[in-house]
C-alpha cells in the first residue's frame, strides 16, 4: 500500500506529468516569467469556467482578500463581519488594514457563517461581510446577500476552500462559489482543490469598475506604467504557476468527483457511529470536500489522532483555537462562551485524509483503523 498523506501532490503530479512538464518547459523556454501570455490564458480559462466577467490573478489568497478590501476603499474603523471559525487570514487582513473585525458564530451543521449571527452583528459602522465557504461548500448566500442588500453592505466571498462548488440560488440558477457576492477570492496554495506549485491567488467580480480598480491595486496602483494614481501593492501570479493552473483547471471537476466519492464512502461507513458526526451537505450547494471534517462525540479526538499516527495515517485539526480566542485578536467585546458553536467545533472536529489520488486500499485501511480505535471508547 502506498504511503497515506493528507494531500498526495506527488501522485497527482505523476498522473498528469507530461502535460505539466510541457507547460512549465514552454514558460522556461519563453523566459516570460512575469505577466507572460499564459497568465492571461489561465485568467480567460478560469473566467469561462466560473462564468464570470473578470478574474484578476494575484500572489496568494491572503492578498486576494486584502486587495479586495483596498479596492472597496474601506477605511480604518469600518467594521467587517467574518466568522470566528476559520483560518486566520480572513481576520488578519481586516486588522492589517486598520479595519475592525466583527466576529460571529457559525452554523452547527455546515460550519459556515450564520446569517442570523450576521444580522445581529450589524451596526452603523458595518461596511462588509466576508462569508467563508469552509471545507468546500458554499454558505447560505441568498440569506447573506439579502442582508447585504438591506443594509447596503459589500460581500467578499472567501472561496479559498470551495473553488468548483456550485450554489443553487432562489431564482433556480446554479452559480459557482465565489461569483455571487460583489467580490470573490481564492487561493491556489498547493494543497487546495485547484493548487499550483507555490503560492497564488485570484479575485473574481462581474463589476467592471471594481475589476479595473483591482488591476491597478495589484500592480503598485498603476494603470499607466510609472504613473501611480493610488496606493497599491505588488501581487502577481507568475507565469510558471499560471501554466500549472491552466493544466490543472481542466481536471478540477474530475478532482471534485474523486473527493466526493471518498466523502461518500467515509460517510456511509461512519454515519451510524454514535461517537462520530459526519459532515452535513447543504441542500443548495455541492460540496467539493477540501477537507473531510468529522466531529468527535464522547471521546478525546487527540487520542484518535495519536492512534491513527501509530498506524501511519495522518489526521489534522482545523481549527483548534477560534479567532476570538487567539492571543493576537483578543478583544474586550468577546469572551469565552460568546460563540458556542464555534467553540464546540474547535474542541471536537478533526479531518481525515482527503485527496484526489487516494485508492480504495488506503481508504478502507483508514476506515478500518478508525473503527479499531472506536472499539476502545
């Protein structure tokens, strides 16, 4: 049996090696490493895939979030609502720009931001909402957009874990994750569902004016070379990474199907196990399972993780400390117990290996090992 990894990027590369090697070689031979034609080719391919007018590539997913807020001209003191149960980057960029992060609880079933909690957190200083489509499925965007429209707020979708997920809106239209709000952001970190061989990210929008602003911000605030009309940053997706992503984009739906197969097998095995709560799929969103995340009931998850490690099976905890309890983000507005769902999840969730190259032998070994541990609970 092949070694089990949380993400098997080596095997994924080997399965499409000729295409990737050719794409990388073409960039090297062209020597157009920055803003080469392949960047625009990938951009156009992703626009077509997402059915959106504008994709603006950038250096990473964190930059995508920061640049989005800069383009919206949010000012220090403006409040931005985000979930406390997510990766730190979501709140990090809010704080870096001198904005005020307003953290809220998540839904107990999907782990995504709670629309009810958003509505209760709005004040006269609220300017934007950042729903994070956690672990691979889209949040309740109809409810979120209704709140945003009522209060005239911007919505920046954090789709760093959900690219390829589809959302069925109230009008009966299927929309890609990240294309519903005013702006969408994604990361191309290697372990993402669409990952490159380094860092990368992108911003999505249907708004022509916002797109023009973002293109300026990512390029030092320039629209004409050496003429800087606004404060910008240097955030580019290099040509080598674009070449890798252009190839991998062709396989994104196939990768999602592979992840969904694994998730279905995990869920069928664990759904009747009283000590586990399997992931819930929102009926109006497909789930692309960036992570397969379970809740432990009645036992210490660290014991299971240690047991799996002894059998050469990795498992991870996303995320062990909510943002509102992180040292760097302690705030007198929040105290332990304020976000009960988030805090419960931070103590009970764990993620099993999930990647596109896992075979049935590996999958069955993981499942059997989990049950072997549960017999001791």
